């Protein structure tokens, strides 16, 4: 018995509905699939895009930071004494004021110095010269030591740097026992704006002067600043404690307690929360002291320290945010 037209029609419609989803799925897979040539082209496009992006980022980086560009013309002017390669011990004398005098016999008179108001009285001027004298003694005791006077052009009434004035006084007072002639194991670091930079930039200056980094550091400064240098600055630079020494020279004992209180409030506590001195109060101090818009040379001369010099973690608890990159004085 033959099926009726109505039955035939229902079967045909049923078959069409059953096969339609299958056909649609195959069509979608066909349209969405890529040929091998298409996949290769897509991959090539991605590679070219990434390469172009990296090249442009590098270009922008160099334009924003021209000091990172190697300058053979600049470095070709450097001619180091071969004996400097034998130096391994860095002795740092941080500057605190500017000696403007010409007669070393008058060095203990406050009117011979450019001082902040709080530096008047209390034997500070005598302490400045004691720092200079002790630094000179140390380099004479160790033939592998280089003395670095550190301090920038921080006073509006002076055209010289703290470091240069210390060196000038040292030579005038003949502390190196060479007459007024230059002493080849003493130099200046003329860019530091605070104690952290005294430490870091003096290491960089040692690298400029000798062509290598020191293996030992001694700092001569106020006794009441010992904790700031030893516990905070040294830790921030990850300088090994066994290769570090701090020699403290105190103020007049009558003013020591006042100086200690001021150091804790204005030095130790701010640095304990901002180890690299790159935020708020400490950054503001650097800006106020950089009156003549000076720029240091250490990006160029010490490329190994670039990341450290730019390191600025968010402010946090004491001891947090330490620089984690590789440093020249890290153990091998």
C-alpha cells in the first residue's frame, strides 16, 4: 500500500529538520576553520607587531633617558691613573656645610662657613673639620683607600659644593701632609643632596675614579647619625655589614641630646618609612637643596646602578620595599 501524499510530506519535513542542524554545524566549522597558510600568516603578523612594539618602546625609553645612551665621545676623555685600579677601600666624609674662607687658621670661626640657622653653635664647625681630619688619617693609614668628600651645591649664597669646599679646606690645612699639592687618593662627589645619596653616589664616584667598585666602605660622620647609616642606608643598598664601618665624631656634649632628638625626628624616622628618600618629606628636601638644577653623571659612568638609582617603592613599613635586583657587590 502506497503512502498517502500527506504522509510523504510529513516524512520529508521530518528529514529536513533532522539534517538541518548537522549541516549548519559543518558549515560553521568550515567557515571558522583556518587553512595552514592562514595560520602562518596570522602568526607572522603577531611576531611583526610585537617586534615593532618593542622597538618603539626602546626608542621612547632612550629619548626619555638620553643619559642611558652610550657616549664614546664622553668616555674617551677619561684617562685613569693605573694605580687607581689597586684601590679597594672607600672612605666617605659626607658634607654638612660650605667653607667659604681662605685662611685655614680661621676654620673654626662660624663666619667662615655657610651654615643653616640650626648649625650655629654647639661645636658643629669643629666637628666638620674633625670629620675631614679623620678621613685624611684613614687614607694615610691604608694605601688602598680612596677618600671621597661628598655633597652638592646646596646653598643659595654659594657657588661651590660642600664637597669641593671640604677638599679646599683639607688642602689649605695640609691634612694630607703634601703641602697644598693635590693628593691623588682624595676626590669629590659633587651631587649628593642627602645622607642616602652621600653613601650611594660616593660608591658611584669610586667607580668613576678607579674603574671598579669598592670592596670595603668606611663612613666618617656624626655619632648620632650612626643608626641612620648603619641600619637604614646600608640596608637599603644591601651593602654587606662585614665590609662596612662607621666612625662617629660627636658634637659638643652639651648639645648632643638635642642633636639626637632632632636626628630621630628628621632623619631616622622618615628614612625608616622611605628607605630610598623618594617620597614626600625626603624628596622635598632634595628639591629644596637642588637650587641650581644639577644632574649627576652616574647613569653614564655606572650603568650597573641605574635600576638602583631609580628604585622608588611605595612607602611601607620599616625595612620593606628593598631593591631586589642584582648589585655589583652581591656575592657571586
